C-alpha cells in the first residue's frame, strides 16, 4: 500500500515495504563482498564407509557469518547469490578454499582423502573445467581428491552437461549426483552421465524406519546404482536403525548427524587423526 496522504512518499513506501524484501536487498548487496570480507566459512561433514566404519572424506558445506545477522544457511543465501549473480565469485572462492584446505591437510601429513564440493546451476557452465583445472594447479591438489556434487536438475538442464562432465572427468575429478531421487532425471540420462557416485536424498532416509515405500525406493536406488557401478552415499542418517537398514541394503557410505554434523575445519581434523577401527590411518609426525 503506497499511501498518498501527503508526507514523504519514498519514506512511506519504504516503511511499508515488506521486511523480507528489504532483508533480501541488504543481503544480496552484502553477498558481493562476503568472500573478500572473510565472512564465508566452510564446514566439513564426514562421510563414513558403512562396511568398515572408516572415514572416507567429507562434504564441504558453506556458511555465511554475517556481521549483523549472524550465521546464515546456504539454503538461504546460495539461491540469492544465484539470482543476483554473486554466485560466480562465491562459487569459485568455495572451490578454491576447499581444495587449498584439503591440500594443506595432506602436506601436514594427514591421510589423503577426497572432499566433495557442491556446485550450483550457474557455476555448471563451459568455463567450469578450465576454472577447476586452474584451481587444482594453483592449490597443488591432485584431481582425484576433489569430488563435485551436482543435482539431477543441474545435470538435466544444461544442454552441454555431459560434455562438461566428461571434461571434468578427463581432469581426474570425481562426480556425484546429489539429492538423487528428488529430481526428474531419466534413466537414459543417468546411464550416460560419467559419474562415480549417487547420493540418496535425505528425504528418503528420514522415513526409512516408518515408510515401506521409502524403503523400497532406497533399496532400488542402491541396487540400480550398484548395477551401474556407482558408489552410493546415504545422506541425512540420524538414527542407528537407519544405519542398520542401510548396511543391510549394502549401501556403501553414510553421511549424517548420527556420526557428525558439519563442523569447522579444525574440528574436522580430530576425525582425521583418530584411526578408525581396522584402518592403519596414522598422522605422520612431520
Ligand atoms: P546438500 O548438498 O544436499 O547438503 C546436505 C545438507 O544436509 C547440509 O545442509 C547438511 O548440513 C544437512 N545434513 C547433513 N546430515 C544431516 C542429518 O542427519 N539430518 C539433517 N536434517 N540434515 C543433515 P546445509 O549445510 O544447510 O546445506 C544445504 C544445501 O545448501 C546443500 O544441500 C547444498 O544444496 C547447498 N550448499 C551447501 N554448501 C554449498 C556450496 O558450497 N555451494 C553450493 N552451490 N551449494 C551449497
Ligand atoms: Mg551436497
Ligand atoms: Mg544432498
Ligand atoms: Mg540439496
């Protein structure tokens, strides 16, 4: 409602402007500087081998520590960054930071492992393979220690997506389909994607104990994935019962609060130095 009862029209308009819209405006402005101002943090969530309990790596998950608004979730600001075009810089910063951190852990003597980084739709373009190659060169990280996660939606919506995936594979980077089962990828596409990993969306895992149909879906994804020689990661594992069912269904890897929430890099290092049962992972004292 723009009042015309006199006074300063602009002021009236602003005061009645939806608070949400104002906040979005403020945040999209601040986002442009967020990386440069050191406001972005990367948290790491462990991924665990369901067969032997070993730590096999982590997913990098970005957070925004806003000076006034506190910690902001990527589910909120990544879409905003996409809409306003900041995603290019932010996405590149995240990739570089995760690769540099992973490389640093290796030079400090921690056992090498791969870190998965999420890509957003606008990052997944023809320039991406070149950008990734440059980041790997700059950070000195071997390509096999970087995994890129894209959703089915992203993989399906770009004409040249299979081409881009192939170029990334030629570099030696691993590829995963994230949130699998929630998109609309056809099996025809799935078999053409040069991917190594399927991540079962957490919405199916959540109801595993209580929903027959979710159980059927999870089992089918695992079986289908294995026939396509893919590794299967279950996301959002929160209970022992879910873990046991996933073990029974021969799922390869789990990720979820049951083992750990995403944690800051220094906290993640604790997982790296604790040798898992049956593994000979030891931190070298270099
Ligand atoms: P995602 O890639 O599917 O990541 C998994 C999300 O599930 C993360 O939320 C993680 O914290 C959460 N999660 C993990 N285990 C559990 C669990 O046991 N229970 C529950 N309830 N949740 C669990 P987060 O960190 O808030 O990220 C949300 C989404 O934002 C991500 O979903 C991803 O799509 C996007 N995102 C996060 N970081 C980045 C990034 O660096 N770049 C881009 N483009 N997107 C990102
Ligand atoms: Mg992900
Ligand atoms: Mg996911
Ligand atoms: Mg997601």
